[in-house]
């Protein structure tokens, strides 16, 4: 079962900025086909990297998510941003294979910062 957390303006700070582990934030929209193709990859990675990485989603199609999308300068989706200790440290844009993305993420989350 997926461990992906849906983010809102209300829980973004708690779930992302104050997280003890790195957080991947997926900015997506339901009309975006590549976003929909990326969703099962993120579900699987949320399980495989449990305890090392928290996977979250922001639906940019919702009016209440526009502030977050603007704040983090989302211009194309899928757009995934990796946060460590409250800071955005890496951005991943576009569809990726699970294996390639897992390798990219593991390289980033294993680095000490």
C-alpha cells in the first residue's frame, strides 16, 4: 500500500520543512499524463525507501495548491523536488523509470548534509 502523503498549505511545513528525513515532493496534476505514469513509480519508491525518504504529492490542479506551486516556481510537471532539513536540494523534472530514479534518489539521500 502506498505511503505517499497528500500535501496542502496546512501540512506542508510539518510534513516537508520540519521532517527528520529527506522528503520528495511531487508537484502534479490529474490532467497530466506523464504525472499519472509517474504515480505508480512514486508509490513503489515510497515503500522501498520507507524510513529513508518520505514521498509526498501536491496537486497543482487545486486552487488551494497554487501558492505552493508559485512559491516553488513550478513551470512544468511532473516536477519533483527533494528537501533535506527544510531546504530544497535537488529538482527532478519529467517522467523517469523507477530504477533510474531510485538510483538518483539513493545517491542524494545517502549523502550527509
